[in-house]
């Protein structure tokens, strides 16, 4: 989709219904679905984080940026993710966290980004994080400067790729709660996007379908 065409539908995206759980479970491992049903987001023992779905023009088309995290001793090591991270006590709100972490991880200044919509929060049991996703737009092409301590690779994808069901896969993965299980995911640039990131992108996909294919 041309970026200018995309800007014309932004008001509809802002006013769209968020399918939340109904979208999340489409990309959730079966072992996770029951825990998603039972989570109490008001529980104060959760760790808090924010991520950003950042859309921007590249070669005239609307794109989304993902990152590959560096390998480390943790449950999200080497995974494909959205830029974002832990909410700090000095952060003004969760959108501030998403912008700050995006700046730290991939070098995009908050002044270049407009947050247009919060998406549904999602709980990640293995790390006990309650994550608040946001959709943001930059109207200018972006030059990424990845933090070498956190980011192994930048992945830029055309947004409309999410609507291509041919990228949906069901792959065996080693997880923190099972040695080897089948998980749904998106096969993007030879990377499997699964877990919370896939579930968040699933909600974005459903919103796009609402706006672009209202009779589907």
C-alpha cells in the first residue's frame, strides 16, 4: 500500500474496534490460551513493559519495523520482537516507555513519531510481563541505528505482508514452558515471528482487515 493511501485510512484505524483476546488467540500456542483467559491485568505483581508498532514510508510504501534481539540468558533471547522494553518509574506513561525504548534500541527520536492508537495489553507468563502495545507513525523515511548491545538485526517489512495468509506457519519451537511444541507464527524474511509479538501483530492484522476488507 502506498504510504499516502495509508494516511487516508488512519482515522478509520484510530476509530476501529480492538478484537483483543479474539485476535491474540489466533497466534497463541495452545498451551498459552488458558492462561490468557485467566490473567488479571489489575494484578500489581506483574512487570510492566511497552512496545511500538512503528509504521513509516519506505520506497513510497508503508512499512513496519521489527528487531531480532541479541542472544542472552533469558526467555526472549534471539527472538524477533517489536521495539520496546520495561516501563521505568520515571516514565510519564506507557506510550512514553514505547517511544523511549524505541529511541534506545533503534535510534529513532520520539519527535519523529506520532502515537495514534493504543492496542490491547497482553500478558507474557514466562517473563511475567504485562505489555502495552502502541501503534505509531512516522511520515518520513527512517534511518535506523540499532543498539549493538540489544539488537542483532533490523527487519523492515511491507505492512500489507501481514494480510498474506501464505506467511502463516505452525512450527516446532523450544519454549520456556516446553522442550518442543508446535506454535503458530508468521514466516517473515526467513524468521519465525511467534509468541507475544505474533499475537500483537495478529490484532493489528485484524484491525487492517476491518478497515480494508469490512465485509470479510
